[in-house]
C-alpha cells in the first residue's frame, strides 16, 4: 500500500509515493480489497489465506453459563 501527497489547486501535482506497508493481501477482481477509516488512520484489508496446521485439541465447556453466574453474579 502506497500513499502520495497530491495538490489539485491551479495545477495537479503529486509527490513521490511512499510505501506505507506491505503484506500478502487478497486481491478482488471487481471491487476494492480494502477500506479506510474516516479519519484516515487505519485500514481494513483482507489477508490472503495462510496454510495452518489443523488444531491439535478442542476444548468443550459444558454448563458455562452456570460457571459465569458463579464467577460474576448479578447484583
């Protein structure tokens, strides 16, 4: 992802683009593959899938709601 300062007053001009960050992000064929917060300070991007090993264990919790009531009783 690159960013460049631009001016569009009397004549259009821009500075050399600067690299903001790089990574392995998904590309989409017919739409943008990112979004920017209104304040311009954060991006939301889809990361390409990474090959991960399958999980080695699964934890199943039974009666978790009762345990939650015990640990954090309602006043």
